């Protein structure tokens, strides 16, 4: 299991619970799984949603920077993200 994914999940789940008036703390079993079903099942769904994300095919480099590096135009990257079915935060 990816520890960064677990950390992101726990931050989200805690925030979600706290917004609804629950002061939430996690309990884990010796094998690292969550001890209670709500967070266990929510984490399974969280993992599945991350694994189901489609890869994004970025365009080839569109210009060369003054330092000689290859770069992508922002609008081309945003278009590639939208083409994969994702949203871009403002």
C-alpha cells in the first residue's frame, strides 16, 4: 500500500468526519488495515478510484526555453488533461 495514498485518505476522511461534528481517530490492526469497517471500506474505494484513473498523454515539447530546455505550452497540457476526462482546478 502506498503510504502517501493512505495519508491523503486519512486527511480527507478526518476532514469529512470533522465537518459533520465527529472528532475522528483511526485504529489499525496489526496487519495495517483499518480496524473499523467504515474507514476500511472507504479506503478500499479510495484506492480503487486512484487506480482507475486514466493516464494522461502529454503533448510533445512545443518550444525551447531561453536556457535550452524543452517545454510544453500550458494550454496544450490543460487540453491533454481535459481530453483524458479530468478537470483542471483554477
